[in-house]
């Protein structure tokens, strides 16, 4: 699934955010690790917010924080790293004008 994530980044860099989101979603579907799934989900949310798709961005933000909360619970990431990602994606949501429901690990 790393190949799909690399393809996603390349697609985004060349300005094809639709393909980038499609590739990163493919990578997410094939990944088992909570930390990587959560990071990729945050990336998808970021790209969706940049495209103006706040509904999908909010959904992916919540999914990201759920995955990262599970990763934190298993010791795969620190609480500091969780908070950094949470703050970053929430700022992107705010910048996009998204009105996401209050998010927390586990929903």
C-alpha cells in the first residue's frame, strides 16, 4: 500500500487532487496499522479541505483521529504527536470554513 500512498503524493504534487485522494483512500483500505491509517486519513482530510469538500474532510478528520487514538492507546504514537496532528487538521478545517462536529478519539 506504500506504492498507492506514493502515487497519491505524486498526483497531488502535479495538481490532481482527485487522483491523489483516490490513491490515498486505496492505501488506507489496504493498511492495517492504526498509526499509518490515521496519518493517511489526515492527509486525505487535508486535501479534501483544500478542495473545498468540507463534508468529506470532516469525516476523514474524525476517522483519522479515531485511528490515531487507537495508535496512541497501543503506544504506536505519543500523545504529543496525536495533539500535533489533531491541531493541524483542525486548523485546516477552520481555514476551509468547515463546521465539523466536535471530534475526539473513538468518535
